[in-house]
C-alpha cells in the first residue's frame, strides 16, 4: 500500500505544481534548574525547529505533515539530547465525493487513548436527506509506544521519533478499528468508535466510545463522550454535560467527568502504575457583563479512587478586554485533595503599542507541601512578553518567566520564537 500511494504522489508531482501552505517555528527555551548532584543550579537551553506543511497537488491528492527537531543542552533530561519528531505525515487521496484514502502516520482526533498510528484509513461518505454519514476503517502500528526498548537503543526513543521506525519490537503492536459519524442538521453530531489493540501479536485492549454534541437549540445544549474498556471491563473516561443559555450573555453548565489512565497490558507503564481514576462533578457560570467584560465562576467536587478521599476545586476569573487601553484578566483558584491544598491568585495585562503586543503578569501560590506541614508555603511568579507581526507572515515573540520556589535558588525561564506563515 505504501508503494502504491507514493507512486501516486510521485506521478502527481510531475503533472501539477503543488500549492504549499503551513508554517515554521524556530524557538529557543532557556531555563535554570537544579543539577542532578544537587551541587547548585545551572542554566540550560532547548532549541526547537518545527514545520507544519499542507501540500495540495490537486483537488484529489494532498500531503500533510507536522515535524519537529529538538536539541537540549541538559543531558540529564535525555541522554540522546536530540529528538527527531514526526507527529504526523500522511497522504490524502480523495478518489471521489464518497471515498477517501489516507496512508502514513495518521493523527485521529478522538477521545480514545491511542489515536496515532502508522498505517492507513479508508473513509466512506454519504448524504441522506439533511444528514451526513461517514464510515472510517483504519489500522496500523501503534505510535504510543514509549515503553519499547531495544538492546541497540538502550535509552529508547519517544513515540514520535523518526528512529522508532527501526525498533523491532514495534512488530506485533497493532491497532485497528472502525468509526461511524453522523451529522444531523438541527439535531446534533454523533460518533461511534470501536478499537482493538494487539500487544506482541495478542489481543490486549478493546474499546468502544461515543461522542455527542446537540444542535437542536440555542438555549439548551447537551454534549459529552464516553470510552469503555471491554477487556477490564470498566469505563476509561467519560464526560456528560448540560449547558443552558437563558440569556445570550449567560451560560450555566453542569458537568460530570471521569478520568482513568489507560496503558497496554504488560507494557512498561502497566508494571509501574495502577490505573486509578478520579471523578469530578462541577458547575460553571459564564456571564458576559458587557461585550468587553466576562466573568467565569466554577465549583467542582473531586472523588479520588486511589484512597477514597475527596477534594474541592473553586475557581473564578474576570476579564476586561478594554480597560483604559489595557486588557486585564484576574484569576483565582483553590484546590483541596489528598496531596494537600493550593491557592493561586494571578493577574495578566495586555496592551498593544504600535506593532508590539505586550503581555505582563504575575501572582502568588500558597500550598501545603504535605499533610504534616503546619503552615502554607508560598511562592511567587511573574511573566513578561511581547510579540510583533512583520508583513503579516512573520511573528516574532519573546517571553520571560520567573518562579520563586523556596526549594530552589532560582527558576528563570525564557522563550524566544520566530514563526513564519507560508
């Protein structure tokens, strides 16, 4: 299949001039951290070169890719120091109005745990009255495979490294499934997804998932998703929510969320982590006082499966987009739980001066480090940054962060970035 698709790509490149769009991003991240031997702090940096490309050879044939090269000066973080990442790269061939084919490293946006794979996808589309129906059948090698190790590569590579194509243990770790999507105008969008995973050639996981988002009313809306582990059997993650908009400026939201980490059976992660989950029931109010002023308030109750304890999450934000020429956002958060308590307060200011967009802010955090602590620890943080558009296609930005944690002598971070749009 790879040979056929690359043959189509080569032929198309000979008879058509491709249309290229996308962007490149060159970034340098500078930070201070504690040495591994605790002898003091030292300044390190990371460099990122990213490129995202969409290449249209014709109305039927296109190629899409997202790549990044990373170099880090801190060898404690990664012995290899260099990451060569291919997040996705696939050929898209639309054979007709109803049939589409994709081949390569595919990223599928869904609530399933394993949504990256090296393989193929066949998509069939059909319109029935005012409803649009889509059926996908997909499969390939699993990309989420950080647990893999090879004697020739003792430190391994992350899931998206180009070099993980050479790791022999990937053979036998397969993914396959089918997805059905229904867009019903005036009613909603509904998706069913079934997925199987094979670890070392044996069936290890089976999932079924459901997504929905209603469209029948501007005033009342229901949305959510659910994933069920058919092997365990137990839910892997779930969200159910109702949103009521009594006014155009007011939204009331109730949510229930359940999250449980999922790992392939007998994998590296499975041997070290228990798949405990947590549940949260929350209420959210979003009120647009004026078109420029927005108030958000949230309260959530958290239930932890690991030890049976409960916690609370209270948060709020106030944003004014035009206050004496400034954009202002105030944020507060208070969380309690098995790991202690934390309170956060933050302010962020934005201002446009000529071609520059200025961003500045800061705040403080109060927290209990452990249950035996008799008083709160305190830390401060600050942020200062600016970005500028040049000829609408080049965006230059620089950001500095300071975080004063009593455990460390200093923690200063800086990010310099240049993004160019094709």
